[in-house]
C-alpha cells in the first residue's frame, strides 16, 4: 500500500480583538509551539488561570496568567512557533 501524504495543518485564526487600553501581556516563558488558547477576547481572567498551552520538547505546558485582567487580543496563531518572551495575549484592566 502507498502512503497517503497528510495535509499541513492550517493555523487557526484568532478571534477578533476587543477595544480597550492595553495594560500588560502574557508572555511566552519558553520557546515552543502554540497549541491552544483557553481564553477568548472579552474574558476576565484571574492570576493563576490557565490561559494557553505551549508544546515544548514534546510536552504540553500550561501557561498561567500572572495577573488579573481582561483579554483584549490573542496575538499568536495556533500551530506557530513562539520564542521566549513573545507576547501571546494583550490584557487590559
């Protein structure tokens, strides 16, 4: 039997941003692949909430909010590589 080539996964499009004054960001703590967001624009988050999942070294890592805020915009695309320090979520108060 012949192997069937698999299609490249297409990155998901982030939901539209909401209006507001950016007062902080959730940053990537390590390089990896952005696997999922657990929040959407308009969500109110609290310090310690899991906001996204990064895959690094074949392990999925929960990334936690470091402060309270409102999600204004999701800055990364699912399936794309990110570097340490990349801004992944814009937060407002």
